[in-house]
C-alpha cells in the first residue's frame, strides 16, 4: 500500500516538472528573445549615433567654410552649365591668345531655356578648330589654366600646314556641372 504522504510527494514532483516544462521554460525562451532584440536594438542605435555624429561633423565642416569660398565653389562647379556662356568664354580665351576667326561648336543637346543638358557624367563637350602659331598655343594653355571653372582639354590634335608656318589645331573641351546624387540606400528600422 502506498502511503498518503509518498503519493503527495510524487504528485508534487510531477507537478513541478509540468510547471517547469509548461510555464518556466517558455518564459525563459521569451526572455532570451527579448534580450536578443535588445542587443540588436543597441547595435543599431550605436550605428545611428555614429551616422548622426558623422553628419554633425560634416555640417560643422560645411558651416566652417567661408561664404566667399562657397561662392567660388559654386562658380567652379555650378549646378548647371549655360552652353552659350561657356562657348563665349572659350572664344574669348582663344581671342586673348591671338587666334582669329574662332568658331566654338557644342557637341550635345540643348534644352528649351538654352541650358545645356549634361550627360550621365554631368559633362558638356565643346570643340574648336583654328589655325595659329606655336606661341599662340602656349598662350592658349596658359589662359586655360587660369579659368574659373573646370574646362578640361580631352582631345588635342596639332598638325602642320604645308607651305605655311601655321599649325592646324583641333581641340575638344569638357566642362562639368554638379548634380547632387540621389539617396539610393533605404534605412530600415
């Protein structure tokens, strides 16, 4: 015969195992998941704080640039390129170098308001073909170096003309404009 006290002890042991497996173990699993979520949240929070600190640093760097220097930068790398002004500037540079009969050609598209549409690389291409002397070419490149915005010589072809001291000069220029890159990365929370 089983003693009444022994039966109640066995029932209590079985009941404690049932409670451990049915309640305590799932609660510990939930607590573990919550702790994992807290760790992920803290990691992401540190990343966000790092990005915010870098943004603050860049904003303070931008704010530390003098207004005169910011205007110079806007002239040097404008948001858009006015093709007529660039063609005029190129013609003036050639004129100052001593070339005659300068014709500047724009090799691209124009929009309705005479602003040059730039390519995917944000560049506009211009070409000039003239005849001149070696000294004029040297002066031309001296003047190009003092230009206020990027005007890059991408192609230069110099050939001699028969029965003349003049050179045939074909030049291709590229100028650039700044287009702010679009945000392509999405931030997920």
